[in-house]
C-alpha cells in the first residue's frame, strides 16, 4: 500500500492557474477526502496523481518515489472517474478483466477469473457480469467502475465523485460500502467530492480545496469545529453556518445589518476591528425567554430536525431545532445563541481569529 | 419515432415519401439504362424511342472480355465446333482473336478492372489509416498552431486537382512514376488524406478521451489504448470515410487518363476508349460500366449500417 505526497504542486492551463502550491501528505491506508466546490481543482489533483497530467511545478511522490516522470501505467493507481467510467461495447465481465489483461500485469486466466469473481461478489454485481454496460443503471455502472478498480489490487484508489450520479438512498448505502471496502482492503483512498456530507462521514482526514488552493487539512471533526477561515466554515456543515458581520462592543457582539446585540463569554485579543461571527445553526436556540425577537421566515423539515430561517431586519439566520417543536412561518419568536460556541473571523481577511470557550 | 401524428404530420410524411420516390427515379434511371443496355443486342442499343422490352443477351459481356477482329468477307470459320460464347461473336460478324497456340486473347478490361481494384483499395487503406492517426493526434494532443495546420491540410482541396495535372505529369515522368500503380496510389492517397483527416477528426473528437485515459491508468500504452479503445469506437467514422475515399479513387478519371496508358491504367479511362475501336458498340460499354459499378455498390451495401450512423457525422450517437 502507499503513501502519497504532493510538494508545492501547481498546475497551470495556458494562463489559468488550476492548482496553486498544493501540499498534501496522505498516509498509507488512509481514507482522505478532498472537498471543494465545482472548479476548485479536485479532478485536476487526481489526474496529476494518476499521471494523466504533468504538474507545472512541484513534486509528486508515491511511496517515497518521485513519480513525475512516470507514466500512468507505472504508478499502479486505480482511478474511478466522474463519468464515462466504463468501456463501451464490452460486457461487465470484460470490463472487469480489462485491467488484468494488460501486458504489465501478466495475470493468468485462472487468476483473472478469481479476481473478477471476488470483485463481483464484493460489490454484489455477480448477476450483471454478462450484461453490456449500456444496459446498466447509474448505480450499477458506478459499482462496476469501482469493481474495475479493485480487481487490480492497486496501491492507491483515486475516486472522482463516484457517487454523484446516484440517488440519495443508494448514495448513502454506497458510502458505507466504500468505507467498508477500504477497511477490508487496507488501501489508500483519495476520494474527491463536492458533497460535504460525504466528506464528513467517510474521511479519516479531509482537505478543503477552493480556487486551486488548499484551505485546510484536518479530521472532519476538527474542520467542523475549528474552520481556518470563513470559506471553510461556510462550506463544511449542513445546514450552513451563520456568518454575521459586526464588531465587539463592551464584551457584546454587535451584528451590523439589523444592529442587534448578543452576549459573548470571551472575545479574542485580535478582534479589534470588524469581526464576522460564526455560529452553527444547532447553536442557535428558539425559546420564549431568549434575548432577541425575530420573525420566522421559512421552515424546512428534514425529518428528525427542522431548519428554521429567522429574519431580524434584513438579516437571515438559520437555526436547527427538533422536529417536534411546532413553528409557523411569519410567527414571532425569540432566539439566542450559545455564546461559548461562537467562532470569530477577521472581518477583512476572513481568517479564524479564535473561538469562544 | 413519433407515435402520435396529427393530420398535418401525416400529410407531411406523404409529401416526403413522394419526394423520395421522385429522387429515386431520377437517381436510378441512368443505372437502369446502363443495366438494360448491358444485356441488349447491339441493334437495339440506340433505337429511338428506346427499346424497353427485349430478349436479354450476354453477348455484350462476351465481347467485353475478349479481343475480336472483323471477319473478312470470305473467311472460313469452324462454326460447328466453336463453343457457345464464340458463336455469339461469330453471329455478330466478328471472330475472337487467338494466339499462335490457339488461346483466346482477353480484352484489356480484366486487367484494367484489376488495376482499379488495386489502386482504389490500396489508396483508400492508406488515406484512411493516415487520416485516422493524424486526426487522433490533432484531437488528443496539443499541437502548436493546430487550426492553421488543419486549414493548411484542407487547403490542398481548394483547387480542382486537374489544375496541377501538367506539373504532376512532368514530375512523374521525371521520377518514372508514369503508368505505375504506385504513382496512382500516391496521387489518390494525397487527394483523399486531407478529407480523411477532417472527417475522422470529427468522429474522434466525439469519443470521450476518458475511455483511453482509463486504459492508460489500467496499464496500457497509448498505442494499445488507441487500438483497443479508439479504433472500435471510431469504426463508424472509419467506414464512412473509407466509402467516400473509395468512391473518389474508384471513379477518378482525369489523372488516370493522363498518367497511365497500359500497365497501370484503371477502368474509367479504358471503358470509353472502347468506343473508338471499330464501330461504336454501346452494349459493350454499358456492360463494362455495369460491372464497374458493382464493387462500390457492394462495398457500400456491406457498410450500410455504419454509414447510416456515419453520414450524420456523429450527430446521432449509439
Ligand atoms: N484541460 C484543461 N484545460 C484548461 N483548463 C482546465 C483543464 N482542466 C481543468 N481546467 C480548469 O481548471 C479548473 C479546475 O478544474 P477541475 O476539473 O479540477 O475542477 P473540479 O474541482 O474537479 O470541479 P468539478 O467539481 O466541477 O468536477 C477549472 O477552472 C477548469 O476550467
Ligand atoms: Mg471534477
């Protein structure tokens, strides 16, 4: 199995910088998730590691070997693509055999049969083996393309949003299956997604990518609790964090639009000028005795919880409350926050300058 | 397919079918004429109005394949022991010329036909192979000045080829390519390759490069990926391109007439040259033409499924 290192890797397409000084160190056997919005450079990162693109500058290492000059075949990585992942015209079985038939692997027919059978069993696609790939549903295709990766027993699995075409239920099932698979194979996984739920639930560690820059690396819990800046804070977590611009005045938070005040326990030393207050929806409370008045703007039912959008003047805040509490749109409510959960971001740079304790 | 049709649509369909029938009549009439004339007795070939009903004969084909001389006024022939096909010729007032050893002398047609096959098949193969590989390169790799190169390649077709016939003739004579198969093959390949590049580029651009990239990551070389993934996917385009190239090479007249006279002459310049030998016999010309049409017809028929998809130039997928 393998460790993957990227040292200040940059990739420029003509004059567009897709990746800027990316540094990554993915440990052997780790499930690493790369999260980012569309166009962030996630696919580019995978293609660089797979050897389908050359970095403009920087060094890529797999297991300590500098692989910049290696072709994709030599790197022994498996790639599950976002789309067009299967060879057309071939049956599922032939798709699974295809990587094993390469000259560099030189596998015997018996071995090929055995590995295909193993992959098919693992992914529960045995009944599909003799089907043509254009007769498969989206979920079946995804399984087959994952199967094509696991028959090879590669050092590294690179997966580019492999679950994006699936319906919500299947996606949930596949999340656990993939995670399970990774544990059983003990392989290094680099999993790319723009879905922060996938990142949070699957990753041992994750990296947040934005505009070709790695904003933060850490465990999902770490990143959720302590986002490096307001972008990461806004991108990770669902429903999204409330980011309220304002400043601190005599130990209280003053939110500029709507100019309302909320209590604070502590304030970071650096919070002298403009500050953005970050507060997760679950840390807002709607109770009758709370300090501030608001109007219910919208209610979204998510099953076990409901996300309530509150309106204070022109400011909107999201709060998540248990589903059993009856709340109606346009109702007058009172709300407050947990002062010890507030995260402070610099009003100018958006950098995290501390959190309340 | 539209399953629900309105009155207007049905009317439209009828009009369309009518137009197709009309077009078919226009296109098929000359072919029907050639086919009919190829089996007519000589005296019915040029009647006015045309003879439509007649007893078909194979005499034009016998004459097409053999070398004949006119019977002299009092020449004695052994009519009784002659085979049936020789009698046909004798009935027409001619006799088949024979070598000193008594072997039947063939006309020039079979060897011209063979030349046509050799030249057209080889040049089609070369043009399509070169076109496909070039198109693949343009489609998949960053080529400096790609648009300019492609324009340059196309520009070779921007003037009628005959314009360069005389310089080509002089050059060919200088290097000894006149009246050789190789000479014609080079010419026809050169005509067709630009067309093949453009056509194939369109088809290859349509094939997602992800397929090949998956193969590269799976442990195949670029070449293996090309042969295993790209070629099968491009089969439709290759078939369409091959038919176009084959038709161009097969039907080419002007250069064949100028550059060849015997050894490497193809059928197109040969067939009309038969008008001049003796009295014009249109039935022989028609039979030669009818046979000449067959290879293209067969080739196109075999590839018809690919062509239907290919003619839409990738617009209809799967
Ligand atoms: N071959 C290329 N030529 C030019 N620009 C490219 C190329 N490939 C990617 N880019 C650009 O690089 C940036 C990053 O692209 P990339 O495909 O890595 O994004 P992504 O994070 O995978 O997005 P998505 O979630 O939409 O798949 C984009 O702005 C894209 O337009
Ligand atoms: Mg992508």
